[in-house]
């Protein structure tokens, strides 16, 4: 007999997936094909430079994170993606496309013609999910710098995995922390260096030199405006830890040699990959009205229970509730009864905020595809 909860089905007969693991909290129809998120072609992309930041400093932190590295390597992240696909099939689709984004997208395509280099910012916790599927077609052969922001929110093992992934493709990536400014100055120097040929060509034509124009683009709330403010060393662009704060394009001057275009977050009109959409919701990279917090928190609990650096014990220790990782919805309901007078939404937001604040440790929710 099955017990129905909003968005999830708990069945007495558990399903067996890859690796011999049993799960009972999902649709029992296997997908025709599970496709891992494939990174966009970056053959025309130029990316560079140092990635050791605040999150990787300190011998104690390094030893702590490195102790998990071997375990993380052995863990099959493809299994987690497969599970996530199943878990999201029965949920209400996560979609968010406020009116200002359509206007921004149109204006941004026009401004791209003026840019010498584009700085694409992604969330280091979910680099694949914060990659816009149309970005490559918009940029063409234009020089691009890839920035993985919030490096302080992932482990050394996570950084190493992504650095190796890009290095194997002949690419290096800039890891940054927009809040503390790690990597900001290096990024500014890089942007000017990449576009240095602009004024060489102008001089050959008898024209006066002009500042290099760099556009900062990416998904909502990945830290674009904070990064610009750190580059400028003053608050020139509105920034807040929620999606949709920046609503118009804004050019700002960085010294005499660089002009930066801060842009609102851009996101596809329709998100077809709901596993990516759930990760956007977990990481607060999409508007709160687009998702059911209780559903998203339940998925997060199930993900955390499977990650070797967290697991059921960490959940149990924090909330004093037994966790078996089978059905996160039940865990959310138990927490609601224990702490929030049976208010599932408050319990869900507590779990989501705890993850966003690093209460389970600084961990990524994605690893490079094999």
C-alpha cells in the first residue's frame, strides 16, 4: 500500500537502483535515458588563473577537506544524478522568468556587439546548472573568461575536481569570492590583457586608445554585482543575496583602462532540465516563488544523506531526528512538528538556509561529468 504525500510517493516496495541501493521515495518508472549535464563547447573560450582562495587557506581546513578527497573520488556522482532525475519527476516543475529578464536578454544581445571580452560568472557549487544553454551561440568567437564564484562555499576536493576537469580540456578557470574580493584584481588584469589587441588595432588605424569593455553575465544571484563592486573597490552596483536585485544594464568605469557592464541575471524562458532547476532552488539562484520549499528541502535532505562528507549522521546530529535518506519529505515533516508547530514551510526554509550558510560543511552539489 502506498502513502501519498504532496509531490512525493512513499511506497512500501522499495526500488533498487544502480549500485544495489534501495529507494522508496520516487516514481517507479525508470527514465528512458539519463543524460548527464554536458558542458557547452568552450573551444572559443579563454580562461585563466589562480584558484586558491579563502576556502582553501589554513592548514587545518586543508587537512580536513583533503581527508575527504579520496572518499569523494570513489563516490559515483552519476548515481546521484540518476536518483535526482527520479525524485524530480513527480514534483511541480520549477520555472521562473520575470518580465525584466526578457527585456534584459534583448538589450544584452545588442550590448554584446560593444564588448571586447565577456566575463561569465557561475555558482561554484553548481557550475553546470548555472551554465546558460544559449550562451555559446550569443558569444560566438568573442573572448570569454569563466569565473566560478563562491569558491569559499566548496571544498578543496571540489575545487580540485573542477580545476582538473577544465585543465584536461586545455582550460583553466578563475575561482573567486565576490564577498571577500578573492580573485577580483586578478580578473581585472586578465580582462585587460585579453583585450589588449583592441588598442593595438586602433593605433594602427590612427585612432586614440579607449578603455577595454568587459561584460559581466550569468544566472541570477551568482554574485555578478558583488564581483563588480569588489573590482571597483566601492559599491557601484546594487547587490543582495537573492535573485532579481539587478534589473537593468549598467556600465561602470574601472580606472582608465577598463569599463564593466553589470547585467541582470539571465535564465532560459523554460528550464527543461528539472534536476538543474532543483539545484538552482537549493542554492538560491532562482526566485522563491518558482518552487515549493518543502519539496526542494526534501530533495536536499535525500542528496545530503548520500554525500559521503555529510550523510545521515550529520542530519541526525544537527536536528536530533533520525534520518534514513529514503524520504526527505518525512524528515521535513518531523522537523516541522518538532520545532515549528507542524509548519512544513518554516522547517523547509531552515534546512535550505542551513545548507546555504554551510552548516553541513562547504560542499558542491555537482562534480564534472565523466
